[in-house]
């Protein structure tokens, strides 16, 4: 079941795991630093290899393309929906929609 909810998360991009999966850190005086693992909606990047999975073609290039552009930068993530316990949404850095940029 898809749960529809919209919220905006603002923070710094801490890690890029693949071309569609990142970690954003948010620091507040009240709760300190929190990390949020998020997925880009409507994007399906090639899967990065692991000990149990063969890496798909261009997975490394997709991850590095995104990493070089956004790592350590201020980001705004609009949560479009939650599916299977994962948050999917739109990533905006410096006024650019990275969901669209990746497809272009």
C-alpha cells in the first residue's frame, strides 16, 4: 500500500549510495543531528553490486554522476510518498530538480 504524505526535509547531502538513493542529514537545536535515507521518486538507477548481487551496467557511473554534483551541498527533499517503509520524493539542490536532471 502506498501512503501519500508530503513533507519537506532540508539538510546536507551526506552520502550517495546509488543513482537514486541518498542520505540527508538535518541538524536542529532540539533533536541534534538526524539522518534520513531517501529515494528519488520516478527514478530507477542501475543497482550497485554487493557481496550477493552482480553490479548492473552503468551503476558506478550513475552513482558518481549524482555524488559529484550534490555531496556536501544543501538539499531540499519533498517527500511525495512512502512505500515499503521507504521515503520517495523530489530532490532539489541549488534550485535544480535532480530527479529531472538525472533523466536528461
